[in-house]
């Protein structure tokens, strides 16, 4: 009987897969039969359980018994999951941005569950086909199935939490607008739930097969780096110990998962800053430079903190003074990088070369060999890098920026803003805005005519793109012609959402890491480590082994520069028109928790007299103090309402039928035991408990007024601040914990009549731009971003849907919005790359 069930379920499942594969050429709506998938899962588990329990010729040893118990346990989880998955498949389309772009956190959770089930089916069929072979290892396959069984158990818990969100959230909204209650419960459950199963054998199972080896390499490097972090070693010893210790994590996935969980839960933001900055080292950056596109101009700039004037958009005869950044650390040079595939007019000018800073690398000899100089480009791309506000620079993002410069044929100015926790909010925003305004004023130095400018950034950089534009509107200066934000963080609060449940398993954005980065940006993390010896391993290697080589290269570079530019006189930095800041400029010394009071409702209004200028100081916080310039005028920055009063929910009453559908899936919080009052009520149905971790995470809910500020969380901005923004192009990942940030921000912009497009790429992790050279899928996703930037430059509609790439497993064939959970056609979830204006 077991074999009959297997045949029927397997045939239905195979037919479903064949239908999907044939449809990828005509790109028609396809179907994934949920019942067929679960039937195939039951069949393969029943047959293998019967075989290894001794019913066949197999011997029921200890490993075989473990395999049987695991198969039975998987069936139990599947029987409970099947109605939940079918229920979500019937309602999750209500939360999409558009019917043609099927993407939201509920869909992503269901997709991950289906992907896990398909992996179990695949491994079960492998066991069926090879279990009689003399090379078949029962113990190894038992460990494989146990790992996926544990993952399925934890995913079941996440779906229960998602059902709670359906019950507590309003229609169409993905965030639970409260840091207490459900959001606090999610953090509490995350801190105690077992997560090591997602970082061992199952690492990256939800992503494209081409990206999994890279994720596994990163995980192995992370745990080896973490084992040697803060050890009092130096130089080659740390590097050698990291290399030797990495071997045990390669051959023991369970050990790797446990160590990964320990690191993500216990180490502070300084560890992540050190690890993510590995790409800044001489060796890795040199390798990346050799394998990336070769450009004519790649120059690091250091712009001195000088005030200058920009004309107002409303009245070009009047101007506003842009003061240099001053929050937290006082006035300091703003670091940038100019990248251009071709040498253009002004990029080799004495004024620009006077701002260049030496990085100890080789200087481009093309300038001295009379490279052909092209006219200035009509377009400029201003780029803000990602890194969680705490790590990386433009150097880490050079590979894809060089490629973009070649593909787009425009110069790129990437801003190296100051990083948290040493320089929390609003320092990064101040520097990005200052750099943007400096580019507008000095376009002739950048090889740009000053016509069209686009802001682009990924993750934290996407947040800064939006907030910089909002600040430009507040100052009344020219805004960019468009924004391209790639997987941006638009809500930095601890509000729960279905996509943020994915932080339980995401190898690049665990919740504990995400919360530490956001806490550092908000000013709630310690600014520096107590001892210098706690530097990262590779920092010590660079210090001890590469210092001499770096000095030699720097000396050679300086000699070549002096030889090529021997007749050049150094002009005053920044131009003669720029004004140094006053000696009485105050420096912000308190943390970012301070209250904000400046209104934003109206930009500064200039006097009718053309000679009068408005001086806009960098007074972003209440405690900046007054300056001694009586004629100065503080540009309004923030909304009239307090940030807590901003409601980002879309007020729309659902239809009665929609409400019935949602409440048929949603579940209220379970009641406690009879006669007992628990401090924390149960979050799961009686009879089920997820796996718990042996070491609890020290996560706490940190409520801060800073993260609710619209210039920190643009999703919380009132409608008056969003109206008038340029076209916004959002590129998100379907499996990214920050997916709901993009979906809800797109809904907000559309609700106020702003032009917005949303593109969702599938099967790739957060941060795919930094992995654009790893595989074809990440390269195609990076090309999607290039297409959005090109649409801004050409002022055309968004480009058509990109060519879909083939997947090994397509796991997100959901039901259509029509209603039934199992059989209807739906948009292609697994290849959900679409654009809607």
C-alpha cells in the first residue's frame, strides 16, 4: 500500500513540476498543487520508514531507527502544516503591492516552507534509490533528514506567528504598529528558539543553488573568524589559526551551525564591523580590483568641511547656505570616491586633484599618457553604500560600481559616510546630503554637465537615498531626478512583520545582528571597544605583514604623481568661493536620543532681494545650541507632528469577503493553562513547542525616539514629506527579511500619488549586489538595478520584465487571488520580477 501511495503522489508531483518547467518559455501562469507536494512527502516518508523499520530486508540499527523516527516526525509536522500553507495560499495575495508583482512576507514564508519540503522529498527519493547500495551511509542520511526535520519544525512555529500577525494586523498592512505585544513576543521567541539547524546542513537551502556554496564559504569564514576574535595574537599567527580551525567547520556542519548561532547571538556590533570590513583589506581588495572592470578614473576624494551656497529651486535668485556636517564628531572632511570608465572633462583638473587622498595603491598612469578626454556626461550617479550603517566603504562596492560606470557610460560619485557606532544618526545623513549638494555645485570637476542626477544605494544606502532627498526638499534645493533603492531599510523600528520572521534563518541578516546595527545607528550601542588589542584578525595581519609593502606602494605612487604633476600649483581646496565654518559652530555632544523639534512643513523661504542668503546650519537636534550668527536661519528638517503620531498604515476598510478569508486563516493568541497566569503567554497552539536553544540570546526591546524619526525611518514620514519626491524605483529580494520594508514603502508612495516602481528578484539573499560576480543569477539581478538607473537617466518608463533565469527548484507556485488554496493559476511567484508604475 505504501508503494501505491508513493506512485500516485509522485506522479501528481512530477506532473506539476513538468508543467512548471514547460511554462517557463511561454511565461504563462503556472500552478503548484499543494496537495500533490504534501502527498509526495507522505509517500516518500512512509516508504522509507517501512523499509528501515525492518519490514523489508533493511536492518533496524540505531541509525536506521533514527531515520524511521525522523520520517514519522516529518509526517506529523506536514499534517499540521498542510492546512496552514493552503490557508495562506488563499489570502496572501491581499498583501501584494500589485497583482502583477506577487511578493510580500507571507508569500516568502510559505515559499520557504515549500522549499524545505521539496528538499526533504528530494533527499527522501535519493534514499529510496540508493538505500540498497553498499556505499549507502545510513547515519549520514539520518543526520541530513534530522536537520531538515528540525528546520521544518521551526518553520512551523514561524507560520503560527504569521497567523498571529494576520489576526492582529489591519487589512493590507504588513507591519504590526506596536513595539509591545506581538513585536515583543517575536523578539522573545527569537532569543530562545533554536537556529543552528539553519546554519549547518540546511544553510541557504531557500536560495538559488548557485549562491549556496558562496554562503557556505561565508559561514565557515565567519565562525573561524569568530573563534579567533579578541584573542591576543598578532600577524601570521591569527591568520594561520583561522585557516586551521576552519577545517573542522567544513567537515562538521552541526558544529558550524552551533558556533554560528553562538556568534550571532552573543558578539557585539564591533565584531560585525570587523568581519564585514574584511573586504577592505589589501589582499581582498586587490583581488577584487584585478577581476573587476578596469576604469580610467578611480580616485578617493577628501572634501574639506567648508560652507557654500546653492540656489533655491523656488527662487533661483536666492540661495541657501549648506553648512558642513557637525553632529557628534564636529566638522571633518567628507570622504568620497569618483569612478568613471572614461576620462571626462574636469576629472583631471588641478582643483579635483587637490582633493585626492592617497590610499597607498597604484596611481592610474593613463592620465600621464594623454588619455583621450571625453566631454562631460549629462548624467551623474551618486551612490551610497550599504553595510548596516556600521561597516564597509565604497572600496567594498567598487566591483559592481565599475561595471555600472561602463554599462551606463556615466561617472559615479560614491560617498564614504561616517559609520556607527562612533558616528550615529544623523551624521551619515548630514554627510550624504553635504556630498550631494557639493556635487551639484562642483559638477564641472566630476565630468558632469549638471543636467541629470540619480541617487542609488543598497540596504542602508537605500535608506540614505530617500532621506537625503527628503532633506533636499526641506532645504529647498534641487532634488535628484530619480532614486534607485535596492533592498532598502525604510523602517528601523522593532515592529514585527512576516518577512522579518525570516531573520530566524537568514545567514546574512539574523535578527540579533540587525538589531545591533540599528541600535548602533540610533546611538544606543557603545562607540568603541575598551582595548586596542581587540582588533580583528585580518586587521592585525594587515598591520604586521603588509605595512612595509603598503608604505613602498604609497611612496611609489606619490613619486609618480609628483613626476606627472611637477608643474602643477596646488590651488586652495574646494574653490575660492567656499567659506570656512564659523569658530562658534557648536558640536553635538549628546546621543541621538535627544528630542527633535524643528518643523518641516515648509522649506526655507528666501527674501525677494537677490543678495540675501539663507544660512542653514546643521542643527538636526534640539541640543545643538545656538550659534552667534544673527543672520543665520535654521532650515526646518522635521515634521510638525511628533514622530510617534505618524501613522503609516493605509486606511482602507476591507470587503466583508476579504475579512472572512483572513480570519479563516488567522489565529488569536492561545490561552494559558487553566487557573494560571503566565508572565509571557504561549504563542503557539497547545501540543506544539518549537526547538529551544541551549544558549539564550541577550536581546532586549530598545525603544528609541530616533528610529521613529522620518529622516531615520522614511516609512514613518507623513504624507506631506513624501509628496513631491522624484520617481522612486525599489528593487527588493523575495527572501529578504527587509522585503516588507520595500512593499509597504511602495504602497505609501502610491497612496500619495507618487511615481514608484517595485521590482522583486527571486531566490537571492540580501546584499546580492556585493555578490554580483559570484554567479549568473546575481549578475542578472544587478543588471535589473542598472536598468532602473538607466530609466531615470533617459526619463522613460521602467524597463520591461527581465529574462527569467532557470532554477533547480521552483518552490513558490501559489494559488491565485481567486480563492482556492490548491488548484488555481497564479502569477509566477518563483520568478516574481515585475515592475508596476
